């Protein structure tokens, strides 16, 4: 950048984004199994993880086969689109950082409500000793949360490419240690250079379901125990927060890569 020239709003937001990405990656790399997880390892039935995997895979496949119609009944897609259009017009007109940060603020506010709902729902079912039956509901809340983040930045979620992107986000957000960086880099490569990972939608549904099953395994086991299960139910909100934080970061990256916010919903190249 030439001396004396101030960075534009996109450049300032990009610097902020790089810091957010670094913090999230460091958290994922440094995460290790908790003492509770280590203590429960021998007590969890061998078939529980496979049961969780099948439940998540079925839930995702059902939503993608039927489209977003079922989830869209819980909010106004047109209203979300109109909100984005107004924000995009303001950003193109003012070209200041406040108008660009408004997209991130709206995405964060949208996801906060879903995290609260997931936590309350999980605790409530946990008090009753209900663990596995809440997976379809949790899956729906998870997808709706990412859908609304996508719409906040002007992106769609219905095409196979967008569905694949969403599943990649969910999987990468849940991976820990050295498993996270390669997935994170693959997503960034797709965003920056338009090179999608060579994986089918069906394969990614399986990978995403396995990641969710592995991450929620211990807490869903606890959630099946009446009263004590409330602790396990808290995991719904915790992991939803983890996924939505990561999703906001990556959709913001896609958004900033465009430079000027487009009027119509954008798609991956």
C-alpha cells in the first residue's frame, strides 16, 4: 500500500478477519479430550457412535433431498433477502467500515438466538433423559443457523455447491488438533481460488455426520440419563456456537473476497 494512503473498509475488515481465523485455528489445534471424556470412554456402548452417525446422516440427507422448505417455514426468506439488499446498497453508497461491519453484526445476532435455543432444548430433554431423539431437531437448528449466516452475507444455500460448502464448514469447525488445519486450508483455497475439494455431496454428508457423532458422543451418552442429562444437553448449544463462529468467519471471507457487495445472492465459482 502506498505511503500515506489509508486502507479501505475491505482491507480493514480483512485484517480483522485474519486475526479471527488465527484465534479459531489455535483453539482447535490446542483442544484435547477433557477428563470427563476420558473417564467415560470405557462406559459408552460400542454401537452408540455408529447410531449417532446414522441419525445425523439421515437428518442431513432428508433436509437436502426435500430442499430448505421445511426449515424456511421457521423464518421469512424474503425478509432476510430484503435486509441484505438494503445493507448492500448502503455499503456500496457509503463505502465505510461501519456499513461493512453491519453484515457481521447481523450474522452474529442471528446465530446467537439459535445457540440459546439449542442449549435450552438440550438441557430440557436432558432433564428427561432424552438424548438421541433430539438429533433431528438439533440438525435442523444447526442448518438453519448456517443458512441465516449465509443470507446475512448475501449467499445462497440451496445449490449442491453451497450444500457441500456448508457441510465442509460443519466438519472443519468440529475437528480438533492436527485434523483441523488441512480442512481449513481446503476451504480457504476454495474461497480464494474457486477450487472445490474433490468430494461428492454424499461423501461429505458421511464425513460431517461422523464428525458430529464423534464430537457429541460423550455428551449424548450423558444426556440419556435423567436429571444428570442436563449437563449433556448443554453440549448442543456449545457445539452450535462453535459451528456458527466458524461459519461466520468463512462467509465473511467469501464476502470480503467479492470487494463490493452484490445485490443478488452470490454463489461459489
